[in-house]
C-alpha cells in the first residue's frame, strides 16, 4: 500500500489484548504465552483477524516466551517448542491469506525484551544468548524478518542485534520503546533515559528502526528526529493505548488500563502524522486491535486510487 509515492507496510496490532477480547486463556504473568500453551488455535484466529483487517506484516506470538513471564523451569523445558509453534502459526496464517489476495505478506519473528518490558535496569548481557538463542533458532525457518521489540536501552539493542547477526542472515528491524514525556518541552529519550540521538551507531546494522509500546503522542517527534539523524534508514512506529504515562507495576504483574480516546479514527490521525513525518511502517502495539488496523488499511487504500 502507498501514501502518496511512499510504499507503506502495515504491522498487526496487540496480540495479548486481542486474545483476551476473544476469550482466550489469558492472565499474568504468562500474558500472551498462555494461549500459545493451551489454545494455539486462538492465536491463529488473532493472526487472521489482523490479516483480514489489512495487516501486511504478522508478528509471531513469542513476546512472553521469556523467564520473566513464564518462569525459568517452563522456559527451559518449553521455550524452543513454543517459539517454533508460534512461528509456524504465523507462517500458516500468512500463507493461507496470501492465497486469497494480491500483494506480499510477511512474518516478523518477534525478539522480546529478555528481562521484561521497560526495565533497562534489569538487563544482564551475560544471559542474553541463553534466553534469546532458543527463540531465534526455533523461529528462523519460518520468518522473513526479525523484529526486536521494546528495546529500552542502547546496551540492550546492541547486544540483541549482535546476537541475531551471528545466528541468522535475515533482515533485522529494531524497535525502541520511548519514555512517555509529561511535556513536549522535554527531550525525546529511550526508557533508559538515553537521548534518542544515541541510537545512531546501532542503526548501521539494521534494515529498519521503529518505535513501539509508547503513547501515540511520542511517535511523531521520534520519527522526525531519526529522519534527521539518518535520512536513509526506513522508519516505523506502532504505539500502545495504555492510560498511564508511567507504569507503576511490573509488566508481568497487572493489566494496564487502556485509554478510551484512542479510537480507530483517532489512532488513524496519529498514524497520518507519522507517515507525514517519514514513517513507512505503521501498526499497533498493546490495546490496538483489528479495528484500528482496518482504519489504517482503508485510509491507505484511498491513497492508491
């Protein structure tokens, strides 16, 4: 799909909240991993919902397949097999949809934060390979690109990119999570507090840089700054709809409340501003459902006519 002369890829939305919405097994700390363990057919259903809404990139349901969410024992015993199942489900859903429509669809292999979302303070470089290697090796035969999600610090991003490069030749998309500012007068930073300008060196090793799991208001500034930092790299954004600006609980403890004002129409307004700022990949994170993706897809369809 295009907006003007620019080809736009549409990511899917938040897997966890859509699983909850359709009645899948869902609780903390397992989050979206629970349905993968108990009702994998419902994971397939969610992929199909997003494809039917117009998504052109489907993300594997591996975000919660880390000890932080499923515990050390379950991780050691089941992580590889669960990641393989997640990748197969995504690939099968894309293949089935590809038979029905024109245009290329692809599977993004999710590489999650190894030590929990928004927690750069918990990052342990010595365990990155131990935790992420099984997820990479299990998904590799089924995916088209790697999507490193919710990276909260430069150290984390560099370590994960380096690991993937040693194990796979697939393109790497790197997505950072941003600090939600109280005011636009504040500088744009990662969750670690590091200025966005610090990401420049790691961009040499990735095909695309994105921003995710932050409020939609943060994305336009991040895209604009990144475009100036590196005019040649592809940029994307996919926001969440969490109501709190700053999370006060662990990511595996409670369900965050969602905003009422991030309707499909309002989210589309944000997405239009991201595309105008230079984004060529757009989609949704936690709380953004097929209805939001459909609004994006229908808008982009009007731009091609």
